[in-house]
């Protein structure tokens, strides 16, 4: 039982990353009916932006002699600033890679997305070199043991911040005018521009929001696993993409839940079986789910075809 | 000897009864019509018989063979050709390729021929091509054979669909609103083509149509479908004067 | 603004007019003439290339027409250009132009005798030139072989992603299955090695049996493709893309966990049987079979399924059979390509069949063009050449290549040469005015 609970805690943390990234994929799909394949790398960019903001902030704090600023305040600031900056990266990706291809086949947009991702990875490598950066330790780790289950304050913080962000996104989409426009777009792509809602603004907003969430995921990832690398976004990104599909395209709730589900599958597979089998079993389960539940958990049953 | 016999066909979508106790017999050489207001279930009837949906209850006999539950391509191969209400053409293919495609199930050269261009494949493809040209000539679009379908006007596309359906060698032809979206001139031409096809190939035809004039001129027997049920069946002038039909259909939506 | 635009467009017009004028004298040269010219140019390089290079101050023969030199030591660039002019461009142009009357008659006669004979003669000439060119150094041989393998990969992916309009991501997986299948076949039967013990059959027999090994690898890949083909009956689009992506991850991590093929360390020691003629022959066969397939009514059924599946079904097309054939066909050729790949590098590991490979194959396909055999060839060749040419830039290469792709996607979203049919006779027919009737068809 303790063993089980311990893994639930681990899986919640692991799933938070997937869920936050999957939301970005899902929102973009909802609005534009295509996937942003650069999203995994935006997660990476977010982590690096977070790194620089954090280092800069720490430097500023120490040079001004404001030693009294607590670590969690710095972390919150870092998250907010990095989210803000990365949102603009997302908007730029949309502007350069997706807007010119609005009328093109979906597969072409997929290719541009992939290519932008490669540019991010290589650009990072070219600018920063192959050295591995290590995310600064903003808050000290405190470990609590509750009934045999070990929980660190970082873990609690990661899950809490993720849930908070998801809640905020939900409120935004449900309550605001812009969120309503996004939902309307997901409902009928063709009609909304006719109603006077500018498609381009909505698309940019969606990319921005998704990228901001990915940046938050990147920083939280950096807090949990401090070593950053230009290729850190690839595998995590593709897996989150799978989660977005599992959750049903365009469904925000579905993407979040599927992100956590994927985290659970991976953590439990890794604890029960040798860790080398993790991908094998996790993806076999995903394949089986998709074969027998071909439209995910929350997606509506309509088959789309590639527009050629 | 009937070509098509549908007995007691009923179909539910979820809990909704879309078609109720539908019966139909079509004899060789007959032209039968199906009319009814929008949403009456006409297209559902078509899709049930052609195998796109499997009816909840009922039997469908095509040339004496039960076809319920068979996939559409087998039903088509057994002699049921069809056109679609909204043109369903393949946007990257030429007119000729459309008609050749409908010969798919009649090809005998197999994958070996497809991969290695055997003499048999070359010969067979040439035969299909000749056949396709003759059908295109029959409906009057032979000169457009090499054109891509996206370049053609609407009326021509309707004819291409007709030629394509004919290439499956149907015993009975299903036409789903063959004149939808046509102007009066095109309508008259389409009527001519249907007559010609009917005459030259001695086909049985079953058609859905909105325009009364068209139905009244072409059909031997007409059924009226309202809310999934046939409320009247008979020769055109009988249908035209049936009070139930007038109330349910003609009274609300007169089109000529 | 408009003035600049019009100036620009007249400038563009001038350039194209100039190119047209330049090309005009050569428009009468048939493919046969060009090939003879290329062959002679390559012979020239083979015999006096080194001498000419030294005279121009180049340390050695420029391996890739001077593009590498251009980026490595720009000062030598004029010499490289001169070299290419002297050895290649001028001889080829002269021969193609002045033998035109002769080659036109010859090409016409050949086609009249037997169209397939004419095709074989052209292929023979092309291969002779390619072989001689590649002979100069090992680097060229390697680049040519890998490029040819890329052609097979791209073409086979085009069958599913282009002709049938799915977005399959499973190709690295099929390739891995083929690579490991063929490697196990050759290592187990013909090679003494640590993994599989002594050879069961004499190694001399091995080379003759190598095609069998490749077919075996292809068959295993095709078997694996059933996992994608069967769900494709019910699912299309994004979900199938994910199923195929999951398949790719599964194959990769399955091989990582199979100790008897070396696990993550990989499998090495494959015999050097995938030499240039072998790879060339398989590539030609692949192009020929694929071109036959996509032109047949069975192949056109892929387009019908892509553009309107319901209509295809109603026109007697067995859609399940069509999808099954497409997936198995594509997987088979990806497997063959994998087998060749393993025997060219003589070492494979699961890491080579991951997301990077996928991005590479997708890039080649969408760059070259969907639904087009020529497009796939062009895509694979240009991707490999550009990628080799930019090698001196090291890391920047992976910024320039993506930028090129993004531009191609923005300006030609379906790729450079999409939706065209490859008509071999049209390429090799005589180009003079008294040409033979154009509708002679070799494979209908």
C-alpha cells in the first residue's frame, strides 16, 4: 500500500509535465485542427528561458543586496516572467510556421512544425554549446514522510502549480470573451470568422497560451530534474502529444487527464518491470487503447482526413 | 423475376426510428421513384440498400441473393450502381480514371500484374480504357476524358458520376437526386441521358428526386416517404392526386 | 512599391528569358545524348581529373562538384568552378549538343525495336557513369549508396502518405525490422560471429542469397505492418498517425530489449554485400515496381480511398484490401531499404531508427512532393546532396536545412513535384521535330 501510494505521488508529478504540455497541443488542435509539432521544443525553450530569468534574477537580488527575498517568491517570479516571454516565442512560431500555411495541407504544417523544432534544438546547441546547464536551486528540498510515503516540498509544489494553472486555463476558456471565441472556433472552424472573430488573433492567442503552459512545465521540470539539454523536449514532447490524442483532440479536460494517465502508466510500468521495458509497455498500452477506443476518451467520433 | 426486393426493412439510429417497415420491388427495365420531404429518410433508404448502413431488421434481395450485412463494394459488384446526392468524386483524378476505377472488382490481373506490368495487365487496362471511353461517350463527356474533375462544370460532373456508376455494370442503378443544383436546361439534358441509358442498357433505375416534373415524366411507379414510412405508392398521376401526399409533401414544397 | 515590384518581376523575366535562350540549342538533345556526355565527362575525370585538379591548384579531385570546397576553403572556390566547367559542364554540353542528330535517330530506333530495351540501354549508361564517378573515392560510393537507399524509403512512404493520404510515422520501425531481419539472416547463415556462432552455409553462397535475405527482412517488416494496417480499417488521420508513431517506439524499444540481437549496443559485422551495383539494382526495381503499381487501377484505388472512401466503396473498390496492400507494400520496401542500410554501414543499432530518422524521411517526402514518383526521387536526392554539401558548416547545417524546408512548404505546400506521373518513354524519347509518336507506352 505504501509502495502504491509512493508511486501515485511520483506519477502525479510525472503526469503534471505531460498534462501541461498536452494542453498546448490540444488547444491548438481545437482551434486550427492541426498539431504544433514544435511544441515539445517550446517546452525546452521555456526551461531555458526559465534558467536565464532565474540566474539573472538571482544575480540581481544578490547584487542589490536583497538577500531576504525568499526562494519561492523568486520561483513564482521566474515562472511568470518565463511564461510571458515564451508565450511570445509561441506567437512567433504561429506567425512564421503556421499562418502562411493556413490553406495548405495539414501535413505540410506538420513538417514546418517539425522543422521549427529542429531549428530550436540546433539553435540552442549553436548558441550555448554542448555544455549542460544546471537549473539553479531556488527552493531548498524539504522531505516529509507521511505514513511511510516520502513527499518533498518540490513535488507538492509542482503538482499544485500544475493544477492551479490548469484551473486558471479552464476559467479563462469558460469565462472570458476570448476563451469563448476559442471554444466557438473549436466547434466550427468556418463559422467563427464570419461572426467577426479574427481567426489570426485567436490562433496567436492559443499558441501563446499553450507555449506559456509549456514554459511552466519546463521550469517545473527544471526544478525536479535540474540538468537541461537542447534535446530534452523531444521525447517528453512526443509523449505529451500522444497524451493529447488519447484525451481526444481538442478536449482540454481530456488532455489533462490523459497526461496524468500517461504519467501513471509510465511510473507503474517502470516500477513493476525492468526500466528498459518502460517505453515498450507504455506504448503497447497506448496502441491497444487507440485500437479499441479509436477516438480517445473525450474526443467525438468523427474521422478526419488529411486535406491534400 | 425481380431485380431488387426489399422486405420489412426497419432501421434505428440510436433510439430514433429512421425507416419503418419499408418494402420495395423493382423489376427489370423499371424506373421507380422515391419522393418525400426533406429529412423523410430517403437517403437513409439508399444507404441501407447500398450497404453503407446495415438495417436493424428486414431482408434485401439483389437478384435473388441476400445482401444484408455485406460490405458496399460487394453489393456494388453484384450489380447495384449508384450516384451521390452531393457529388462524391475523387479530386485528384481525371474523368477517365474515375470510370476506370469503377472496374476495380472486374480486374483479373491481380497484384502481380499491378507490380510487374505483365502483358495481361497492359491488355486488360487497355480494355478498361476502351470501355470507359464508350461509357463517357454514352453520357456525352467523351471529350473531357483527360481532364481533372476539379476543372469541370457541375453538369459535366453529374454525367461523370453517371458514367462511373455504369462502369460497375449495374443491373439496377440508384440515382440520388440526379438533378440537384441544375438549371432547367441541364435538367432536360439529364432527363435525356437517363432515358438513353435506360433504353440502351435496359437498366432498372431507382431514383430519389425533389422535382416533381422530373419524377412524373420518368418514373413508372413512385413511392412517397414521410417520416420513414411509405404513405403512398403508385403511378405518378395517382401519387399526384393522392390527398395524403398532397398534404404531406406537395402542399408544403411544390417545385417544378 | 509597385515600381520595385515591376522592376523585380521584369528582372525575373529577363533571367528566365536568358535561361530559355541558353537552353534552346540543347532542347533537341535526347536523354541518350546527355547520358553519353555524362559518361564521357566522368571518364575524363577518371583519367585526367587529378591532373586537372592539380593544375588548378586543388589538392585533390573535388568530391561533390566543389560545393564542399566552397564552404571549407572559399579561396579555392574559383578553381573548383573551373574544374567543374572543364571536366563536366563543357564536355557534357558539347557532346549532348553535337551528337543530337545521331543520338536522336539512335533513341528513336531503340524505342521502335523494343521500348524496354531502350530503357535498359539508358539505365546501363547511367549506371556506368554513376559507377565510374563513385569509383574515384570511398566517400562518393557511400554517399551514392545512402542516397539510393533514401530513394527507396521515400518512395515507399509516398505510397502511404502521398498516394493514400495517411500520415504514417512508422517507417523507421519498418526499416528497423528489415535491417535486423536481413542482418540476422546473413549473420546467422553465412558469417562466423560471436552473436550467432558459426556460419551454417558457405560464405561464397551468401552473396547470391543476399536478395533472399533482403526479401526476408522486407517480409518481416510487412508482417509488422499488419499492426498498423488492421486498425487503419476503422481509423484514419490523426489517430492512425499516433498508432503508427506508437508502433515505431515499440519496435525501437523491443529491439533494445532483445539481447540476442545485441540490445541497445546494436548488431555489427554484416558482410559487405550491399555494394553499389546491388543497391542500384534494388533501387531501380523499387522505382519500376512502385511506378507500375501506382499507375495501375489497383494503385489508383489508393487515391480513391484517400479522396473519398465512401465513393470508392460504392464503386466496387475493396477498401480494406487496398489499405492492406498499401501498408504491406510500403513496409516491404522500407524493410528492404533497412536491410541494404544495415549492410552498407555494416552495423545497426536501435538508436538509428528513432524520431530523427522519421523527421528525415518525412522531410525528404514532403520536400520532393506527394503522389509523385519523380518527386520522391528528387526529394531524396536533393536532401542527401544538400545535407552532404552543407556538412562543412557542421551544426549550422541543421538550421539551414530546416529553413529551406519551411520555405518550400510555404511556397509549395505539396512539395516540389507533386501529383505528376513518371512516364519513362517520355523522358528517353528523341527530342527532334520528327519524333516518334508520343503515345508509345512501355507499361501502359
